[in-house]
C-alpha cells in the first residue's frame, strides 16, 4: 500500500515539474529509448556521443532546416529534456514502468523480467491450493520516470499479486519441524496458542524452576495462505493437541470395561467393537485390543527438580528347609518396603514422565528383607506332586462341561471291561464305595488343593483311609451306576470346584 502511494506521489511530483515537456519528450524519443538518458558512451577512455545521440542530433538538424523557428523551439525543448533527464538521472531517477495487473497498480520496475519472475513464483505458490491452471496474468507496462529508491522488489510484487488472489490471505503460518501445520491471523495469536499449549502440560502457573519447551522445531512465517488453513487461536490450540489418530494396541486390565477404554481413548464402544471383529463386550484382563490414540502434533517437554518420598522395595532371601516337602515354599518373614526422600530431576513429555535422574537420596526407613523357606524334603510317593498321569487306557467319549442341558463334572474314557484304573497322583483315599449315580466310586485327596474322582468302576482295590502313590491301581473299569457302556468317569476338583480334567491329562 505504502509503496503504491509513495510511487504515485513521486509520479505526481515529477509530472508537476515536467508537465509541459513530458508528453512531447516521450512522443519524440519513443524510438530512441533509454539511450537518451545516457547520451554519451565511453570508448577508449573518451566520452563519445552514442549512435542514437548522433542520430538524434542529425534529426534535429534536419528538422531545423525544414521547419525553422518552430523546430528550433522543439529542439530547444528536447535539449531541455535531455538536460532534465541528466539531472533526473543524477538524482537517482530513471525511466521505468508502472506495472498494472487486472487494472491494479502492483508496483514500479525498471526491469520487466522481475515481473515475469514474480508472476511465475506466485503461480507456483498458489498451485497447491488452487490448482495448476488457476493463474494466468498478463501484466501491462506503462512508461514512467521512477525514483530508484521506490522500485518494487520481486517479493513486493508477489505480495501485491497474492493480495489480489481470491481465497488467499496474508496470515501467519505455523510450521512444525518444517511442515506447515496451520495458519493464524497474527503473530500475537500464534504466541497465545503456544503459551496456552504449554500451560496444558506445565500448569496454569508455570513454576519458576521449571523449564518448558517444545520437542519439535517451531517456526512462524508471515505469508499468504489459503483461507481454509486459517484457525481461530482456540481452534489452533485444539488442532495441535491431537488431530491425527494412530493405531495402537491396548492390553485389557482388571476392572476395565469397553466403556472405560472408550472413555480413555476419547471414542465410543461401537467404534472399538467395529475395529475389533473378534471381541464382544465381555472382555477379560490380558486381552489385547486395537484402539486409536490421538497423537499431538506438538509435544511439550518440562524439566523440574522435585523432592519426593519414594518406597524402597524389599529384597527376597530364599533359604533351603529340609522340613518342607520339595516344591513347597513358606514365608518365614514378610518383606516390608522402606522409604527414602529423594531429590530428582524429572523430565516429562506431554505430562508423562520419561526420565527421572536422582540427584540426592536420604533413607527415611530401611526395607525389611523377605525370607522364604524352600522345601528340600523328599516327597513320599503317597503325597500329591501337583501333576497328574492319565488314569487309564481308552478313548475320550464325553467331554467336561455342558451336555444335554446338564453340567458334566468330568470326562468319560471308554475302554475295556476290568482294565486297570490308576491313581492320577499320590494322596489319601477319602471315599471308596457305592455312590448314587457314580456306582463304585473312589475319591483321592492329593492334599494340595486337588482331589480326583473315579466312577462307574467294576470293582475297587483300595479302601477309605489308604494312602496311594501315583500310578497305584485303585480300581477296575466297569459300567456301574448311571452308565451306558463300559467307561471311567474321571473328575478333578481344585479347591472344592470341578475343573476340566483335560487341563491336566491328555486324551
Ligand atoms: Zn461321566
């Protein structure tokens, strides 16, 4: 704007001075051009009149001869102009052009090529927003005497051209690691956005001893941007916080529900279900599901030295004990965490701690070591070892679980009549006799939380109270009780509850 006004003022100033001479001069020397401004050329150290100047003089002579006084006055005018032009030249003025595009003055130049460059670069800049063929401009050049101090640079011309393009506005582009992220209307708006973004993670009142900076390189450039890239400061703040989503996986924790996970990732239960074909709302701890996590465009790093009281974890000492059976452990002394007052430099990124350097540490209470006894005593064969062998030969004829609307408490193994049934593990026989439905039935307590049961036997070879070793024959296979065909009904109880025997034995 200023440039345009100043240039116009210059033109008015000059044209006031030369009003009467101006038009005559241009008519007359249109063909002679700028050389009139520099009437002498240097050759071999001598100032010689240029060819154009000689031609000019010759034409003045001819005109003088032909038209007498009338021409004299014209020639005098011309010479006066030459004198004036020399003065103009000495004052730093020269012949140039006013550049007009779409009827608007966009600047003053002496070199038309600068205008072509500016138009070319303008086209390249707006191409990404408005398409390739969207910009074709033909400049109009009007001869003017111009002050060299007010000549337009290529950038001046570009700015003037861009300001006339629809949908392009002069604004401030925010660049993150060299990539344009968004635009705001002023440098102040950009500062407001950065300051408030930092506060999100560093707190409303940033502590004096806390250093806060961005992990990414930030640049703000004043430039022409497409209007669609412009944001209010509030929109910009929102946009920087996480406008891209990245696929990640989440391991379900105890007490999680799809609803709580949806809340954590700012999404909906429906969206999570849509992304995970294989899951239902009934999720269990340990399951891994796909989720989308908002990824902030900008990350804030805070570093602060803080004083904390932290637990000091106890250590565990294991001692061998020959009064305990092998495989068993007992806590002789429970461990207790100690505590320490520490001074640490804590680095956080977007509020998440990423590093903690302990600068000083003072013990407040020492931890108490946990002492565990590890059993080394040889286990008699007639105690439970914790593992099971298959109790008999045969084929699996019925599985554990739902069957004809009832719960099947064990598995059925079909085999030949009177074949041996063995104790799946060592233990004490706590039932051996007839039981309704089971027929001849044996139950062994392995004294480690497990019990095994053997039903429909043809006959029994143990009695209640007997101790048996793993693999001892305890019965013969039969078809007693509620049974169709010769088979063993084998069941396993863990802490009083039936469990699937196939978790322990293979068939
Ligand atoms: Zn059965």
